[in-house]
């Protein structure tokens, strides 16, 4: 069975997000003053062939831990449709 898996990777809340700060400055320069914070992350879609949803989740989690997210600076969230 093929599972569609989404992995959202975001910087840890306590860390500075330079890309988010740059976008925030650009938005304020455009007159969008009501936006109070911007955080930039990654959205990754995977097609995983597995026998069960749990097995697909395990594969996605292994990919996130080993390659897709840096645990020192980022947190990830996995969703399976």
C-alpha cells in the first residue's frame, strides 16, 4: 500500500530564525504592520510503500531523524493521509 506522508520541519521556537526575520522586515516594508512574527520551515511530501500506516510512520520518522531535520535546531511533525 502507498501512503502519502507530510513532514513539517520548523526551527525550534527558542532559536533565532534569520530567514523569518528577513521576510518579516520585507512584509513590514510592504506596509503589512499587523503581522507580528514569521517562521520559515520546510514542507516535505513522501510517498512511502508500507504494509501499514504505522510502518509508513516509522519510515517517515527514521527519514526525519536521520536526514530531513536537525534535532539541535529543528523540530518535525509527521502527518499521514
